[in-house]
C-alpha cells in the first residue's frame, strides 16, 4: 500500500515549517490544519491501533485538494517508519544518523509524494529560537489569539553549552536530510526560512505549480506572527561569536 498524492514537508525544529504549512493552506483558501499529525499519533501518543486504522484517520484529517499533507522532523522519522512497517515503535528511538533500513518504510509508503525541504540558513538563530521557545513555552503566535505561556524573555539567561547542543543537533539533522534525499534520489522543493519570512505569499509559487494548486485571487494576510525579538538577536550574536572563538581556540591548540 502507498499513500498516493501527498505533500511531505521535511524539516527540523524552528525552521518556520509550521508557518510554511499554514501559509500554503491560507493562500489556497483553507483553515489551519493539524501539523505533525503522524508524530502526534504514533510517537507522542504511542497509539496501539494498527497502521491501517491510523492512516485512515490521519488521511481524513489532513487531506486537502486531493493531497495528504504532513511535516516530519528527521530525528523521529525512524519511529514513524517502523510503525508503518510493523505497527510498533518498540526498539526504535530518535536518531541523528541516516540509515536506509530505518527510513525505508516511511519513504516507500510516501514514494509518490511531492517532497519539500525546509531549512534555516542562519542555524545560530535557529538554535536560539529553540532555546527561547523551550524556556518560555511559547511556540507560535497567531493573529488575534491571546499570548499564552510563561516565562518573560527578560528572565532568560545565556547558556552557551545548551545552545551549542541545539546548534550541533540542527546541523546534524540538516546534513542527514541530505543523505535521505540522495539515497532515495529525491530532489525536493527547497524553502528557506529567510525567504519564506520575507516573501509571503510568492515564495510558494514553485510548490503551487508543482502540485497544480491555485492561489486564491486575493490572498489573506499571514496568520502566524514572528516571535523573535531583541533578545533573540543578542543571543544569536553571542552564540556565533562564542562558536568562532571556540573553533579558533581549538585550532591554535592543535597547531
């Protein structure tokens, strides 16, 4: 069994992937939909139902204009892949290394998909965005919605070691997605956060053309608002400078 017509967005956290998916739905005239629905059912909620039932449910929930739509992060895709093949995630955990046997089930099921790869050129800003979002528990803001969540940004301290871990993880995911695409001979549509943030709605033109989708005549304004502020900018500068200093110090020590 294969999924048939699908739009699969491949990303890592804090690349604006939720914004990209919502922008797409918005400009073709649809309300916000569930994102990462496969993750939600299979990984987060550890469903015990068979894959055939889960697929029937998520296909009904996340289909529009003849396409099933979802986005996935590299590190948990092996769990989804095994569930598709064996109805269980037992024995498979998150990973940051591409091994075909961990991804074959996922790719084979969605082999007919239009693949979209979303990245963020400034991976330092990406790491800071993750750090701040986790500290505040504010992951997104929508127009007209009350601001929820917790910690004021002014109380967030700079933690170089934790930020460096996020940076290394995001760099690893970015590299491993390329291994995935090479192995399966996939040439994805590539969307960078920086282009998406500045280019609404026309940055989606290639995807619309490829999928045969039509933009509504008068596209509404973007529904998701930018979160990062001055604190993000300051921490990004600190992190970039500290990484450069760290690398330079190591190069001297090894000379």
